[in-house]
């Protein structure tokens, strides 16, 4: 998942979320990218040094340790925005992530955005089923004192 800062000729600026760089370019070329403010397709990317959770290939999985290894604050802030997005838009199913994902995969349940935790074994099952999932390091919730 990549987030780009986009700007319209009218001056409106907004964020666009894409699977990968190629998807952004395809949408941009086919004029599918429209300004939410004025509807213009004259959108350009605001160049920012690092706007990608993971640059390069069209892969949805963030490798373990990717966030911490570089010690890059810009990556950290992008990660924080991704975490915020996931928390707001994905239903928390906790430890039932693999179970719920498989149910959706087989059409037992309606497809929706979910988040949660999975064990290594569960991840292997999901992978063997060809299910794509995004792994992002989440901040550990601090225990609230009574
Ligand atoms: Zn506009």
C-alpha cells in the first residue's frame, strides 16, 4: 500500500491510496483520478521524498522489521498514518483474523476490511490459500492504570 500526496490544478490537495506505484500511474493515465473538490482530472503527484510504506514491487506484505530497521522518521510517520487508517477503517476481529479471513475467502461471510492478529501457522495457511494480507507493526496499547 502506497500513499501519495496529490494536488489538483485548482490548488486542492489530497491523499491517494494505491496498491502500488503502477496502479497510481495506470489510474493517472486513464484519467480515473479526479479531484474531490472540482472534479478535474488534472492531478499531479506532489513529490515527497518518502511516501511509500514499501516502495517497489506490487507486494502487499511488509517484511518483518521493515519499519524499524532504517530508523527513518519519514517512514515512521507514514506508518503512523497507515496505522491510523487501518484502525479507523478496519474491523478489529482480534485473534480470529485467520478464521474470519478464510470465511470471507470461501464466501461464508461478506467481504469486509478486517484487522487482527495471526500466528505464524495461521499466516502460512492464509498464504497457501493465496490470500493477500498486509502486515503492519502496530503500536502496543499501554495498560491503562485504574
Ligand atoms: Zn480540483
